[in-house]
């Protein structure tokens, strides 16, 4: 049996990405808001949950250049658990959402209102291809149309 560790979120960025310089490249930290609708007194209300996401590698380079506060994005990532030491000398288990592998995806669904609405996908494949719909951005990243047939899809 094949097991998977996959997280998929669609939400809005609460702030501009925070870039952290590492020994080998950069990391980008973002805060993503997702909404869960529910009924209260016959009215639809929304409960907002905030997710802290760490992005590494080529995904981080893309996120640092393209992501801005207010954008609606989709991410496919993994959930990672690690242990950190507390100030009191104890151990604390921390769960984090991480985008860093080839099969992970970072997709801009809607840009902030100051820009044109477009869709971009950054999937960190070997050929650095990125799917698009709409106006091409003026970056150095290469773009290609999304696969049309199942045979063109790359397996995980």
C-alpha cells in the first residue's frame, strides 16, 4: 500500500512573503488564510484559519519574486513534524506545512487587485516549466501550457 503526506490549501496571503537567507539559497515564509463557511442564525458566517507555510528551493525563489499580500494562491505541500527545545528546557513538537519537493506545487489563482487576474503554476520540475493562463509575466522563469493528456502528466 502506498501512503501519502499531502496538504492542499487555497487561501489568501495575509502579508508579503518573508525571505530568509540560508547557507544554500533562501527560504520564504508565508501566512495563508483559509475560510470555512458555517450557518449562524440563518446567516452564512466564515471562520478564518491561518496557516504558516515554509517554502524552500526553486519554489522559494519563485515565491519571493511573485507573491504579494492579498493574492489568492493554491499550494500542494507536505506536513512535517519536528521537535524544538523550549526556553524552559522541554521539548515541543511543531507541525509545519512545507513546500520544497519536485512534486509540490505553488499556484497563483488571483493576483492582488492592483494587477491583472492571471493563473500561474510553479511545479519545480526539472525543466522549470510553469503553466499559465492569461498574460505572461515579465520574469526570467520559462512558461509552458499545461499538459492536455494524461500521458503528459509526470507521476509523483
